[in-house]
C-alpha cells in the first residue's frame, strides 16, 4: 500500500499547554482513521497538520508522491452574498446546459438535505430559494 501521509515525532501546543508531543502516524492507501477526544485536545490541530494547512512546531509531515489533500475548515471564511454569486454568472449566462443545471441543483439539494441544512432558519420564511432549477422548480427551506 502506498503511504499517503507520514507524520514523525510532531509536536503542537497552544499558549501555556501542549496538545501532543512526539506523535508519529502513517496513513496508507485504504486506511481509515478516527480521531476522538474531548474539546481542546488537539483533534483539529492534528487534522490541519495532516492536511498541510499548518506546520508542526517540531517533527515532520511528509506526503506521498502525487497526494493531494482536500480540506474543509470547521469555520470556513465564505464571501458575502449568495452561493450563486460565489459560483459565478455561468448559471445565468447559459454557459451550462439546462440538463447540467438541473443535475447540479438536484445533487446539491440532496447533499444539503443529507447534511441537515434544509431546516427553518431565523429570518427566512418557508419558500426561500436556496438553489434554482429550470422550469420553475426550486429547492427551498422547509
């Protein structure tokens, strides 16, 4: 199995307290890793090290050849405005087909629904459009 990430003797701390010291871990292709602990014990810090978002105070983090790590931050910094504005004007300008728009909208709606995001939000009434779809069909907040 190919090594994806190799962590050797890494240490991380926050002001006044260590999170972990001399931690070593190898993640290979096909491995499944669970990181469990109470708040403030360094779980997110370890994941940021594994993703290459942060660097350890000591030790090394090496990535396998051609390995690309995807990372979704706990508190992402999103631009102001709507999701449609962030994606761009291609939706409105006809740069994708109606079928592609419908498929993307359906997939996005299902993903958001599975994540539990289609719930009532303060300040938004029933029928608030979240994703647009062709032929007047709309996914909206429940």
